[in-house]
């Protein structure tokens, strides 16, 4: 499906991650496949428990027991991330694929100067650079994320939330990865700061010529930030497509209800929640995981799990392809 | 002026100034707000973290006494209420907090959180009557008793827990519910459901709501009037339609532009009507905590360091709220010719009552 103009940066195939508990396996990610195109911004949106963060962590190979990657492939250039040894993966992190974790602002070491923490990351991957050379690199990185190079001398408590978030970003991109995964990078920030941190992230992305996976639950943020959006529900990718079409004409009933539940500045005193609750991942319903809440469920929905199929295709470009995992959409319409 | 149910009159709240702090933090500076007694209203208090919105909520709930100014319930200052009067206040003004995970005792079934307030405030009810009251309360927020009662908090979702907190507040027949970020920790698909249950109890049970939030879109959706707070000051107050659709204060303008709307036709950073932002809008230094507390002490406008329209007067005096339009006031030197307002007039604007002139 790789078109001429759509070089693939990262190809994820049939990713499955389960958490093994005493009560059985929790199917956190169940057969997720998608291609991240070079230079694009792909959003992964979903509610808590939909598997979006687990997907991100699996691509970084940071799943801890009782979690386990059951199957799947993640091809990044010559590397198949899921089959690398632990040491190979350690080297690939930051250098090829990097994560800006949720709450990165709270992950900084409080008793270490910011500059030293950035230098630490570089030293863990590269032998040698020290002294003046390292200082120059750290200050370049700080300017890249739009911080004053003097910030290097400061401790995390001297910085605001937005500034700490930028430091986290500087650490993540210190080794110029091709793929940056940002997991809710601004969810703890105020709305005004949020926009500026995202602007910085995308400028850095441009500078590095990297592709970004933006993980989150905020549809508004996704609408304003990404090129393509994947919607996750109960561990599965249920819809994938260009963000504008996805929001304007959602294919999957879940996407449609989710979009119409969003508050807008056009309607007052009108609320459209989605009735029901997300299913248990321990004992998911038979068939489509959304069928108990779906207003359009048909006979097959209760028995057969719909796969993610192409609904709108274009041979030239994967960028405009639309896919949905729903029995209402089987077959290609263009 | 009409009789008020719950009112904040020029309340100021300072924190710190103790042994280790060099300076005091003014969390709320002379805020006035009123809920009328004759009709239920929904008032939103919006602002970023550190704006003082939660402090104002805690003042309204009587959880902390103001440094100066007063909180009045049905015309009587809280600190002058007698024991039974205070009991009535505590029953009729209820709170719903942000975190649906932290407010439950994990060792008790959720029934406990619902039964305790009922038996405390309505000791005359029989066991069956209490049960009926609880089930009715659960229905009002769209929960079924058989799916919630008898369970432990960890067996319920965040959305269910938050609705149980709304139920708990409802059980006491309140006149006011102060909801502090009730949906910020709840998933998108359930957010609308919770806001809807709040809105419904406002409509059906004539309960006034004070909705504290950082999210202007849900504030717009739910409320009639809104107060925008910035670093302790109320910078704009009035009819929600006017404030959100045509903000007057440069800070409100910045906030409205910064909302990431789920609409790809509206670019982030533009006004909702498509006007591009002024070139410096939103620029200015990202403040460190230190800068924040320093700005707190200077006499100027707290927004002066970030404001694209900053003038000399902004550095010298902090503007007070003036009536920029019928039904709305803003605290900004750009509108100096507009008529000044008394605390009473501001309080009236806060619930959209008669125009403040």
C-alpha cells in the first residue's frame, strides 16, 4: 500500500499486548496495524483503557510484566523493533525512536541541573563528547526547544510546567530520532502554554525531518495538530484516516458519537454523551467490542469481529486512504 | 438589588507570609459573585492553574475563611451563622470535586458514601425511605442502583464514581452545587453525560450551579454567565455568549484563541470568527513560578507582561472592572471611559441579573 509519495517511516503490524493478571489476560492491545508515513503527524486517540498508551509503550519496548507483547511487527527502516535484543533496543531508543512520556515534566531529576540531565542521555548512547563540545550541544538543544541556553544551569523546580515540558522534549530529541512518540505531551499544561509547546514540538519535528505519533484523548488538540488520526476503542484501531474527513464524516459509529459528544462553541445547553460504558478487556463482548453501545448494530456485529478494512482508497497516496473496522463498511467505494 | 442565595462580597484570600515565605500570595483579589435567590443559575468560573478559581470555590463552600471581604448565605455572613444556620448552609451548598478517585474510602462500599449524609441530615427517614431516596438520586444522574450499589469504588469507572458524587450532593436537597473541574479526569465520551446530569438537575430541581473549569468550551455549553480569572483577579465577567464570542479583555481573547477546537476549519490561534491573532498575541515570556509571585506584588495589571496592547498605565495601576457592554464587564485600561461598577453591580452581572447601570 506504499504509494509513490508515501514513504513509510514505521510500519506496525498486528500488535498484541496483553497484561496477565490472576483473573486472566487483559487484552490491552489486540491486533493493531498502521503505517506511520515519513514526515507526517499521526494521532492516536482513545479513552483511558483503549490501548493507546500501551501501543506507544510497546513500540518503545517499555512494557513491563505482567504486560507482554504477544505478537506483532514494528518495522522502522532496517530495524524490526519487536525482535531486537534488549541491548539493541536500548541503543535504538532515543537514536531511532523516542518517547516524550505523559507527565515528562515530573520525570526530571530534582537535584540535577537541567543541562546535566540532557548530557546524561547523550553520554548513554555516544562515547566521548565531553566538556565544551557537550556544552555546545546541550545549548543547541535548549535553543531548539526555544529555551534560553542558560536554562542548563537551572534545577527543575526553578522552571514552569511548560519549560519542564520543553526540557523533556530536548532530552527526547537529543539524538535526532526519526520517529517521535508524544504521549499526551501537554495534558498537564494550561491551554495557552499548550499551544506554544505543541508549536515547538512541530518545529523540532520539521528540523529533524521526523515523523510524530501523537497519543492523546483530546479531539480538539488532534484536530489542530495531526494529519491523520487513528481512533482506538477497547484495544483495537477502529478507524484511521485524514483528520478532516474523519471529523467531518466519521465512518465508524463510535467515532461519530465521540465527535458529536464534543463541546463546541456553537451549541449551548445541549449534551450528547455516549450511553453505556467501555467493555471489560478481561472479558470483552463477542463480536465488535462497540456493539453493546452501538445504535447501528446489525446481526453480524454480535458474533463477528470486524477487521480494519479500506473504505476509501487511492493508489497514489496512503495519506488519503480511509479505513474502518465496522460491518457497515465492507468493501471499497472508490 | 434582589435577595441573594449565596454571595461573595469583595473577597480576598492571601496565603503564606509565614515563617518561610518571603512574600504572600494573593490567590483571590476582591472578587464579587452572587447567586440569586429567586431563580436557579449556572455560573462558570474559568481560568488557568493558579488563577484562583479553586480558591474562590473553597471560599464559597465555606471551607476557608476569606482574609477580607465576606461570604453570605441567604443574606447572613457565614461566620455569623449559628449552629443550626451553619448546618443548613452545609446541607444546601454541596460540592463535587475534580478527582473521582481520591474522594472515596476504598474500604467501604459506595453505599456508605451515600447513606452517611442521608442519615446524618435526615435522621427521621426510615431505612426504606433512605434507600428510595438514594435510588432516586442515582436515577437522576443516569445510573441504575443495581449496577452501582453494593460495589466498592475500584469496581466502578471514573465516570460512574463522579456521577455518584453528584448523587451524593443531590441527596441533601441542595440549593447550590459547586462543581470544581468535575469532568477534567473523565473520558471524553462520559464527559457530556456528566455535564448533562448536572444540567438536568439544575433544570429539573432548580439547583444553582457554580462550575469551576479551565475548559471554556464546556463552560460555554453549561453556563449562563462566566467569570474569567487571571492570577487572582476577575478580569472579565458577564453573559457567557458575550464573553466567549466577543471577549473584551486581552487575556480572555488569548484564552479563547488558544482553545484547540475539534474543527479543522478553525485554525488554532485564530479567533473563532476566523480573524487571525494579533502578531504578538500569546507571546511574551513563559513565566516561571518566581516571576509569577513577583508580578503578584506590583501594582500594575497582572496581564501587562503578556498583553499585546500593553500601555504605560498598565504597569502602574491594576484596572478595576468597568461596564464595557450591557451585561458584561472587563478589567482593562483599554476601556477606561466605560462606567465604573460597585461590588453590588459586579455581583449582579455575575448571575446575569439586571444590567449593572
